[in-house]
C-alpha cells in the first residue's frame, strides 16, 4: 500500500477512535463538555471539560464502554447541516458554539453513530465495528485552543491500529518506553537528578556530567575542523536588548526578569543577541566572512510546571549554538556545509533515519515578504543541491526566518526534532549590522543560526533512551571496570588501572569484597560496556580477560593491544 494512503487511512481510523471515546464519555459522564478530538501522529486525543476530573481508574470504565460500542457496530454517517441547526444541537456547549462560529460559510459538518452526534468535518471509517483494536493510554492537562490563558481542560489520549498484531507491537514499545525512560535510567545509573529546591532545573552528577563533557568535546573538535571560533556571552542582559531583537514580543511570557541598579534585565531565553553584540563590537571586512561564532550557551525559559518532563523539557538548558555572519552569495555554501556537519554528528550517535523539513513563515513574524521569499529560495536551492530528500512545512518557521529542521528516529521508532539551520535577515536590520565590501561600501550581512544537537540536555535524554542506557564505549562515563577474583590480584589491578588512565581511558576498580559473579552483575546493571577480569592466570601471564556488557568474553588479551582498541574507539576522527 502507498505510504501516503496508509498514513491517511490510519488517521481516519484514529479520528474515528476519538469519536468512539467521546461517545463512551457521553454515555458514562453525560455532563462532560467535549471540545476537539483529532488524530495525532501516534494516536488520538479528546480534550474535555468534566464536572469532576477524570482519574486513571476511569480509563478502564471508558474502555469497557468503547468495546460495547464497537460490538454494537453502529454505522458512522456524516452530513452537512446549517449553522443554525448545529447551534441548536450544541446549545449547551460553549466550545462547540465557538467552533461553529469560526467555520467559514453557512454550513458545518456533523457525524453520527448511534445516539451520538459530534461536530466534525468528516473522515471516518464506515462503522464503529472497524475500531476494534484501540487502547486508552493517559490523562493529562491541557488548555482550550492550547492557550494557558483559556479554560483548563483534561486530555484523554489513546491509539488505534488496524490489527491486533500492530497494537501488540505498539504496547510492547510502550513497555520499553517505561523500562528505558531516561528519568528512570538517570536515577539507576546515577547520572542526574531534580530537586524541589529548583523545579525544572537539572542537577548533573559526575557520570552525567562526563557524558555531557564528551558530547561537548566531540562537537568542539568538529567546530575546529569547520573553522568556528568559540565565544561566551552573558546570561543576563538589559530588557531593551530583547525588545530590539524581537524576543521580548515573542517570549516575554517565558522569560525571567530582575532589576539591577534600577534597570530592568532579563535572563536570556536564547543566545542570538549576545553573538550579535560580539559581531557589532568592531567593524568587519568582507575578507572576514563567513564569520562563524559558536557558543555552548545556557538559556532559561519559564516553562509551565505541567509540561516539564525530565531532561526533555526543562527550565534551564544548554544550546550548542552557532551564528554565522555571511554575505548573501555565501548562504548556499554555508547551508550545504552545515547540513553535512549535522549529518556527521547524528550518524556518530547512531541515528540513521533522518528526515529533513523546510519550515516557512509563521503568522507572527518579523521582516518583509521580500526578505522571507529570498530566504526560503536560498534554503530551497541549498537543499536541492545537497541531494537530500525534504518536506516543506508551511508556517512553521522561526519568527525571524525560515528554517531547516532535522528529525531523527530512535531505536523505539519515535521521531525527535533536533538540529536546525535558520536564515535571519531581520536581526542584521534590527541591530544595524554591516561589513565593508570589496568596493568600500557598507553592506548588511545575513545571519545563519544553527544548532546541531539543539539542547544538550534534551539530546542527552534522547541518546540515553535510544541506546536504552547501554551507551557506546566512546560515550560511556565509565568505559572499563576492573574486577579481581581474589584480593591477591589487587596490586595487579592497580597497575592495570594506572596504565589505562595514562591513555585517558575512563576506568575504575571494583574494590568491593563481593564474589566475582556479584561484581560482574553490578557492572552489567550499571551498563558498563567493558570489564577486565583478573585472576591468578591473568596475573601469571601478565594478560587480561575482557568481558563485554553482553557477556561475550575474550581470554589472554595483551593489555597494550586492548589499550590501542579503546584509544582508537575514543578518537572522534579515524
């Protein structure tokens, strides 16, 4: 089956499942006010306003009622009626009335199945009997029209599939999501934590910080090869700067403010203005362009407590930002080079399923239509020249310019948006940036904003779940643990340890009094990739036994040969 047809069919099934859920709610909780119930990429949801909040135990009741409706196999019918007639049907639901008023024209669509009627533009299976393989997953908070200033609602989410086999596979993935949730792994592996004293602000423990350091070192080594210069800019700057950049208008509800010497300051939600001030600090010649400034900048955003989610959604995070100041005729080459850079990094972290999207001008934006058209065309040309397949997403660009997004699929088949490349014609105008061209004239540069990983903390979580905690050797905070069978090998273990550390191999000795089987089990639970087992034989032969995380063993290995293997593994470029 054509993928587009299949994807459309599954959306129709899942939208029908949302109506199935709504019908069950109306049967069991008739005073509940329905709002909207769309299909999503992974399932469906229905946002509702109940008289009393739903709890987890209500999911089972709703599921039983949904199964009854499936067994009753009601035909699902769709028709057009006048707005006046629709308002009579939904007279007691202010949300549906608001939706009716917003629909163009004099007619609206409604869907019926049995006794249930809902406002709907269409797209359903033929009968409720076709929605047999459905499951409800969660209850969460939401807001009407996704605006926190509007009525608070509850969202009931679920998913549906055409076959039980597909549903079973999905549920198995859900089990894996729980088992390998980065928050669970972070606690088990002693990587990071959160505290009530700073909700939404992560605390990285030594092993977690080691992973972040390795990630940062790897990116830095690539930036050096691609001729970037690293900068560091203030975390807090005057409010007027954020008004000038446009961030204040778009982010003020998510920014932290304070007063210093009777002046209003803001903690940065983005790093861009700081890089712009570095550029503006002195005159520039065309000979310096492209000027590539990189920064691992800590930013802060006042996210609502209800959307915080481990490291995936925090209030303080580090962006691996790059701001490239260039001439218009350099845009294509810079974008091509940056696409190459992002692809190298993502493949290093073993993400091989990468989708590219071009996002265009959103409703709320800065700049002229002419600037936006030129920017989009520049990105289109670069993408075409790159030979990469891409999709266009209208209206999803940044407020200051269009962007290229890199979406990766992890080992559990989830899609994540990470790296971005964004063109910015507005920033140079807002800050009156110039360079002197070859004729001596002042010319405005273009800014290319780029992030490779995006948020280091978020990427950390994605990588941890992608590898299910079993990080590759080069990224593991502890690469080797040395295990002795008896106390007689302690001195030899120390010699091996010193030798490994000499070559910057991240090693440690298990100094516990546990049996060797217990030491091995502890190392496996901590997902340490390599163990060196030392007994009398190894000590006599001046050799080592290597045990991998998966149980595979190698005997009588020469220590220097092992060191060469790990040193090679630790090299970012071979």
